């Protein structure tokens, strides 16, 4: 019985992940989450992400740039927004489990104590890249 539950959960997780990937890779979403990089600052990493804002998991794209972490939401959210966190203001990077179950949460704490939470793929890579980029900045 436990094996069947695990198989069903794995299947649902896989299907959900594929559906989310299809949505995030659509041309409309790519256009809406594109940032205006007017300074020509190098983009180190970017991928689809959710940013928790006032209880909503706002969908969009997270960018790691040479000098900041930047989030841009797509228009299919209630709370459309952008967020920039200068790398020198990041004091801690921690992980959390979304809904207490899924190991995909990335928590960023700033030097003024503010906490921003994101849902990302490959959170270990995000943490490592942010830390490496901070050292270079």
C-alpha cells in the first residue's frame, strides 16, 4: 500500500513539474518575465521561480546578476511585481520545504533582517552561485 502511495505521489509530482515547465517556457511568460538590463550587467543564472508575497506564491523568473538577485513576475498573478536584492545586502541563505514537504525553498535574509522566500529548481546550485557571485562582487 505504501509503495502504491509513493508511486502515485511520484507520478503526480512528475506531471505537475512538466506542466509547470511547459507554462514557464511559453513565449508569453518569457516576454513578461524578461528584465530590462539597461546597465548590461552579466546574468549568471536565471530560471522560473515563485516569490512568496503576502501569502501568494507569485510566479515569475529569478535572475542572479553580477551585483543583485532580481525577480520579475509574470502577468498571471494577483500581485505582479519586481524585486531587486543587491548582493551585498544578502546576509543569510537558508533552505525550507514548501508546504513542509517539498525541498525546493530558498530563503534570502537581508542585512536589515528582511526575509524573502522563493521556490526554485536546484536550490543548492542557486545558493552556491549566489555565494560565489557575492565573493566576486
